[in-house]
C-alpha cells in the first residue's frame, strides 16, 4: 500500500503533467486587460471575448471606520465576477475616480481629506474616451457600469450618445444601471424583511457589509464603527453590517448586471 505522502506526490506530479500538456493559449487567462499583452487582447477578441466591461469606482471618504477605496474594491470584485459569468468579457482597469462633490467649495465628500472628485464634464469625457477605445479595439458590446451614485446619469448619457454610431459598425454601447439602482432597491427590501428600517445612504449597512465580506481586516476599522455619524461622513447604521449581508448585496449587483446584459443581447438579435 502506498503511503499518503507518496499518493500526494503522485497526484501532484500528474497535475503538473496535465497542466504542461495543455497549450499555453488554452489555459485560463486573466479577464483583466491590464494583465494581458496587446496581442493577447487581439486574440481574445478574435476568439469570442467581444464584450468589454468598463467599471467606475470612486475614491471618497467612508466615515472613520472604512477605507477610502471602498467603491474600487467592490468594483474590482464585481467586474471580475460579471466577466466570469458572461464568459465572453474582458475588463478594463477600474476607473477609480467619480463625481463626489465640488473641490473648490468643499461640498459633499470633498469636505473630508482623501476624497477625489472629477467635474461632471471631465468624468463624462473620461468614460466616453475609454468606451471609444474599447470600440476601436474591436469589442462588439461595451458595458458601462459603476458602484458610486455620482456619475450614473453621465454614464447613461455617454452610452446613449455613443451607441447610435457604434451600431453602424456592428457594435453596441450599454449602460448597466441595474447593478446600482436595482441592487440597492432589492437590498432595502431585504433589510425591511429583517426588521431593519434605517435609511442607508452612505457607508452604512450595505457598503460596510460588502467591504466586510471582501476584506474586513484590511479595510474596516472595527473600533471606529461606533464613531460613525453624519458629522463623520456616514449616513446609515454600519454597526448592523455583516459579511453575510455583504455577500448577498454583492450577489445582487453581479446578478442584476449579468441579467441586464443578457437581456440586452437577446433583444438586440
């Protein structure tokens, strides 16, 4: 009888042999465009990866208990999951800045150090330029989506402006609003069913729960949750957040985005 150690060694050797036998091009590559070479992007599009995901995050204050990169952490996780579920998508680097207030007037999130804002026209131009770059690369569906409220209307208008011209060359541009709006409504319903009626607008239960699921040890300051208040940049009840709620919230975002994209494809045929 073989010892457990020998069995483990045999299994490991077999796995390496099988991996080596798979052609390099057939092995699973990252869905992130910045992990790939230009020839790999070209070949991936030719092989059927014809959907480009452009995901906007944000760099903004999230109270004393949560890191400024919250939206970017969520965006990166959701984008990768959406691409995996679609099976034919590549993801552009997350856009880490959005509309968060007025820098000169120090309004909204710009009252707090570390927040970054883009003027609406600059934000719109940035989103349009990345989308146009995706179209130039040869993608047939460019999906715009974002995790921050500021910029949703601008993304919708960018898609509406770019889609007619893209359609003439056999491509489409879609604003995936369900990821943000529909998921928030669904999560509010979930909280209501659990007897939670607090108004969650920023850095409260949904946001804090999502980041707890993604990386509580890195990005949540648990000893500061009690200090959360409107004066410290929070509109909600982060003390009620859990990683379990975070997973449910993120799944809502991902599923809504995938379903909207699939429905759009079906209607466009």
